[in-house]
C-alpha cells in the first residue's frame, strides 16, 4: 500500500523496535523523525523519483515498516 501520513504512528512504533535507526546498513527514521521521513517520501513521489510503500501485516493490520523504489527513470530506449 502506498505510504501516507496515516502510517506515521505504526512506522514510528516499528522503527522503535530495537533502535534500528542506529544501524548503518539500513535507512530507518528515529521515532521522532518519522513525520519528516514520510514527508520526504511523499515529496519524492510528487517529483516522480521515489515511490514509498507501507509494509503491513494483513492478519493484524500492523505497520511493520516501509520500502521504496528510488531513482525511477522512464523507459530507456535503445
């Protein structure tokens, strides 16, 4: 599902699990930076170079995280 500000509380809670924002191998916002993270993702969508999705567990409707397509380019013509 496309990421929206409605996912902010769930994404913040998911990010807080294990202090993932301290890892260098992933891009996870600190809980107090979640709103800005989503705003940046939405701006990237408007500009056409990023599309972020909320990762949701269907059984519990719990936000588990997010993922994004970055640097979206039109078809390359040969």
